[in-house]
């Protein structure tokens, strides 16, 4: 679910991505944990690319006179960091269950 949420969040944005999962979450074994996992995944997914989050665009726009960060430069950090943080988040949610 986390991987699909991350991909979908970068295609259609995180709010519509979460809404796609809405009908399925109540039928899962632990809906509360599923909502938390989905919230974590869709939020962290925004770090994948510059366009992944409106906050990224705002920060880069405000900083444009002091620093230039290309889409590629951002992706060099965001591409490995995003899956890593999502995996850590999923593991933390799983550990909290035990």
C-alpha cells in the first residue's frame, strides 16, 4: 500500500491518492494503522521530486535568488531518500504493533 500510495501521490498529488484508498481502508484488519501508514506514505512521497509537493515549489520559488536547484539535482537526493524514509516509516509502524 505504501509503495502504491507513493507512486500515486507523485502522479495525481497526495490528497487524490489518499481518496483512492478511502473505500478500502475500513475493510482492512486494522483500519487505524492503515490510515496512519497511508498518511505517512503519501506525505513522504512528496519528497521524491520538486513537483511532488506544493511546499517544495514554494521553498524553491522563495529561494530562487539565493540558490538554484534543478529538477535533476533535487531528484538525485529525493529519489533515494523517499523510498528509504517510507521503508523506515513502514517498519516503525510495524514495530509499534508488536
